[in-house]
């Protein structure tokens, strides 16, 4: 079977642009899956090295702080591996080079599911224009998943081909999966608070609860995260579902 009976994959890779992206968006799902035994790897394209207003810090210093914050957040969530690809923050592009780096990580960790953002998300609501790095990371992620990672003749020196079964696109416009995060929303908030350099004096708890409550309302869930799940190959024996 692909996913187990709770619909939770055995392994998952979270591919995002910056430290804190996953905590804002998908961390309730990450914590829930980790609790169920899912092996979770983060791959972050940048270390957020432009993400500070503080004067006098070098980019390397900012990156080091943010990587440490991300490690702390992953400990809270139970995500065991983190890979930092080290691209510069603010200028990420969905290049072939980035696609290839992601293919290498997908072939290395062989995740059953990949969680990423929506590369087509540009205008969200009427107050937020999506960060170009978020779109670039998501575009490179889906392009790495399919078909690149599964092609034996593409970049064979970067590992054995691997077919990802599920892509969970966070906050996509045509969602089809609502993950109940009622039991892990507090973990999500604690994980997000680990990104101290980004939070300043602001506490994200209320905003996170409001988002998750709004998302869950449609399905009668106290708190939820929403995805468009793409199933790239039906798990064996799942034809009747
Ligand atoms: Zn971000």
C-alpha cells in the first residue's frame, strides 16, 4: 500500500524557499504525520539570508541564525532531516540547476510524498502578493518530482530514479484534501515561534489559529490545513477507491 489507512505517507519531503515557510503553512500536517511515524525531510532552497531588518549582520550570520531556528522548529515537529541548499534569499529562480539539486535530494531520501507550495499562486486575497522565491521553489519542486526524478536517463550520476506518489500543494486554489490539525496546532505555533528573528515581539498564535479555523470551517473541523493532492500513480490495490 502507498499511504497507510490514515492517508498518511510513510515518508515525506517538504520543499520550501525559506526557513519558516513550512511553519506558517504546513507544520500542523508535518507534526501529525511525524507522530504517525512518517519520516520527514525538509529541503530549504535558501537559508533566508536577506531576511532581517537588523543592521550590521552579514548574510552568512543571518543564514546561520535562521538555520538554527529551523532546526529548533523541526525538533518541535519531529521532522528529522534538514537539507539547506544555500541559495541566496530574494533572488531564487526555478533554474535547471535548482531542479537538479532537488532531484538529487528526492533520489537520496526517496519520499513517498512531497509537500510544497503552489507555483501558480500570485495574488492571495487582496492584501498579499506571493513572494517570488515561494513560487520559484514550488515550481522547481514540482518539476523535480515529475518527470525528472523518475527518469533513469536524466542525471544518472545524481542517484537512482525515484517516483514520488503524492504531491501535496499547500494552499492551492482547487484544494481536495483538508488535514485535521486540531491535535497539532499548538505544536505548529510553538514551531513557528522558534523563528525568533522573524517574529520580533509579535506572537503568531492568534493569526495561525484564525487561519486554521477558517480553513477547517468548511469541513466541520476545528483547525485544518488545506492542500491540492496530486496522485501521480495509484498505489497498488487502490483501484477501488
Ligand atoms: Zn518565505
